[in-house]
């Protein structure tokens, strides 16, 4: 199981309920400190989800309230050391 933390206490699992964002395949968890954790089976699944987010992002207007949320998710996945190793 691959767990990727989103380094923001302002994001919670509720963003997937409130907005039309694609949900991670294995869902999410919330740490005690409030960090949102994205759950994936492996790096391949995380990269597939990353592609899905990037495709979704291109359909949005730059002023969309979802844009900064997607940017935070994409950044966290891209910066994960296991995802980086997988992409090499």
C-alpha cells in the first residue's frame, strides 16, 4: 500500500465529496494532525491517478476553485519518492 500525504491541513477528504474531483482508487485517510492521505495499491496506480487528475485539470478554468486543490494533489504525488523512482 502506497500512502501519499498532502502537506496541507486545509484539505480534507471532504473535497472529494464537495467538488467533482476524481477520488483516489483506494480512498483517503486523515492523519491525527489533519493531513489528508491518498491511498494507492502501488506506484503504477498513483501515476494512473496522477494522469487522471492532470486530464481533469486541463478541462478546468484557471480561476476554478478546484484548481489549487488539484495542484496540491498533483504536486504531492509528483514529489513522492516512490513515484519518482517508478517514473525513472
